[in-house]
């Protein structure tokens, strides 16, 4: 699934091309995605100019004067800037066509993505209203994590993956951040000290910033707005490395299942 770095990479790829562009047409081939695509998208978006392309968690927001397009890439979706005359693939479900022969095309084989048309207060929409802070902002800190965790007995990995606590810390990045902070993923959230949460918050910021800089994690289904894969997978220190030696101490990396996800850690470095 595209995570925060992949979505931010996509935002950075498409923003310079479509910000300021005038929408001439919306072509809908498949209405039933994760949620039905509203008819108002086709009737109201044409004639609007894209003012900004923003990100909130894993959602992209294309703001116009009249309303906002909310995009989610689901499990395997991607966005491309293409010529509108390019023959669509069977999984190319929506085209937003701009004046000047540019087209933003949504490719979504599993159809778990979402394209919605919202008013100009998208932050109040149920999909966005209860999201936690962005991890790369000052609002997200070790003190904040410590305060939120005091009554939470769930594992710390699941705690930081909760989008109501902080957005965008997906499975891969949670494992990597916990390794950098030296915290075992199965430790109860309320057992982690504020000092260790300071280390964890900083590790989350470092891992996500590095992934964004390198184009996201190379997963089977993700490519950025130019069709190029991300390269952060080359920098993974524990994720996907079961039984391989830890880069710090040489002990074998372990894997366990948490919340139906694979979790990787070093039992010697993480306590």
C-alpha cells in the first residue's frame, strides 16, 4: 500500500504540473472504487482551476475555488501525468483532463482507492476529521506521544500506526523507526518512558524524511508520478530481513505477526 512517503512523492511530482491548470473534462470509466465516485465530480470540477495540491496523511487534496478533490491511492493505486489521447489501460479508471493536453490519470487495479468531491472544508469530512498530527511537524513530539500513551496498553508499534495518534506511520516505517529508537515493537505503549518516546519521535521523523527524499519504499505496486520506483528499500535496516544479521550487532533479525502485519526487530538492540 502506498504510504505517506509514496503519497508525498506523488504530490511533489504532480503539483508543479497541475497547480494553476484549468480542468476541461473529467472522464469516468469505473464509478465503483472504495466509495462510489460522486456524479458532482464530473459536473462541478470542469471549469475549475487547481489552486494547490496538498497532502493530509495518505490523502491528496486538489483544492479549487468551488471545492476539493480528495484522492486516496488505496492498496495499489498510482497517478500519472499522460497525454489524454494515450489509450487507457483496463485499470485506468479516472482521467482529470486539463487545458493544454495534460491529463491526471488514476490507475487502480484493486479498486480500493477513492476519488471524492468535497466542499471547501474538507478537514471536517469523516475521513479527515479524526486524523492525528502530521509526523514531520512540531506538533508531533516525544512529549505528545508520552501523553497520548499513558492509558494505552496496546503494543507500541500498533500505537504509532494508529492514524488517530499520528498519520502516515505505516508498517514498514514503524518497524524501521522502532529499530532506530531501540524499542521492541511489542512493548506496551504505556510502559515506554518519555525519554524513549523522544527518541522514537525523532526516529519517525528521520525515517519518513529519508524515505521522501529517496522517493518512497520500492513496493511491487508503487511508482511515482513519473513512473519511476522509489529507492528507500535499499536503506531498510530490519524490515524484510528475517534471519539476516543486524547491521549494528550481528544478531539475527526476528519476525513476528502483530495486527496481521509482519514486524521485524533485533532482540539484542531493541529492548
